[in-house]
C-alpha cells in the first residue's frame, strides 16, 4: 500500500473498489461524513478515477511503493 499527502483541499472523499464500485461522500465543517453515494455505474467510476488521478498527480508519496 502507498500513502500520499496532498496539500490541496479535498471537497469530497472517494472510494474505488474492485474496478466496479465507486463511493463519493461529503463532510460537514466538523469533518464528519454526512452523505454517501455508492454506485456501480461505469461513467461514475470513470469520473472518480479521473478525479483521484488529479489529486494523486499533485500529491507527495509519504510511504510505500510508487
């Protein structure tokens, strides 16, 4: 497993599972999640992969293989 650190604010959190399921959620100002969407829609998964890739490109590897 690799751990990356990104200085950019993250407006939502993403979960990508088994190349088929995507989760996106929002947190309140206190950092506690209050909404979660889970789908196996191909277009949604592709959007989440692109979004993850953008943040990973701007992140720094903290630990693990690249």
